[in-house]
């Protein structure tokens, strides 16, 4: 993926990964913005992207409407 290019623009409908996938990401991701414990409660839900930002280096980071935390693209899919 090109740097600073998000797969899901603001207003996109996304699906949060299932809990097992979130747990795997949490266990293996060692860089910025780790998942918070409260984010696991939203596994498997659909949501709307309310904001997109980028970590230095180009990783897209998402804020979802009415769902806490910062979300990595690897934890989301198109719904």
C-alpha cells in the first residue's frame, strides 16, 4: 500500500475483526498505538469511520463513530 493512503475514507462502513483476530494482533503488534482492552468488546461489529489519521511513516489509523480507541487498518475490513 502506498504511504499515507487509507483503504477506508471518512464515512466508510467497516467491520471490526473478530475477537481472536484482535487478540492475535494485540499479541504480535509491537509498534505504535496498541489496542486497548476495551476495544476487544467491539469485535465483529460494524462501524462508520469518523476520522482518518496517519502515524509517522504512513500507517493509517482510524477513529470509529461511537466506538472507543484508535484502530489499525489490519483490524478492519469493508462491511
